[in-house]
């Protein structure tokens, strides 16, 4: 497949009041840990996509939007994942804080993206990420922690 570009996407770093990061384990055969994320639909703003993806993937939008990275970060898919003319994703990263009484519900949609979540510190999250998204995730976390240091636990 030819390299026609990157799929527009959002990724959401969810933290709690203790500054821990929500790690979500994919329910497919890969079982890798990641952030809630997904494509931006036609006619949708990046912020609208962020709210929709939170609802679809963790079953709640009960969060406070803290901020976002000023630019985007791209990563390439392995060749067997190329589809619809895309070779990877161009992600806009958001930082949100889960509100006090919010409830994460992975079964809120018919085909759950994740089968498990855990609250982990910054270093533990970095240790868990692997594969083709790892460099992009590291870069995003570094950028968000630099912009919003008070929201991350040590």
C-alpha cells in the first residue's frame, strides 16, 4: 500500500486527583497498555472527538479538561496495519482529570476496546508501553508533564 498519510486521531491522558495515569489494556489479542484514543470523524473537531472517545472507550466523560499539547505527534503502523491509504496516525494529545465520583465502565459499549484498567505512576506507565506507539506515547507524556507538572505524581 502506498504511503498516503496519517489518520487524524486523538489520544487522552486521564489522571486522577493523586496524579496517577489511567493505563488501559487492549482487549484484542495484543493485550498492550495504552491511552484511550481514536480517529477523528468527518466534520468533528479534535475536542469533540476527545469527548466521544472517552465515552466510547472508558464509559465516561465525567472529567475536567486540563489542556492539550500544542502540536500533533505521528507514529507509523506496521505495514500489515496500513488501511484506507493511511500509514499511521497523527495524534492530538489531551490531558484530563477524572472527577471525584466518576465511574469508569469498560462495558458501556457493545465491543469494548479494553478489558482492564489500572492507575499507575508516570514511570510505571512508561515501563508498560511497547511496540509501535511507544515513542509517540513517551514524547506526549514528557510534553504534557512539562506543560502541566502539578497534575502528575512523582
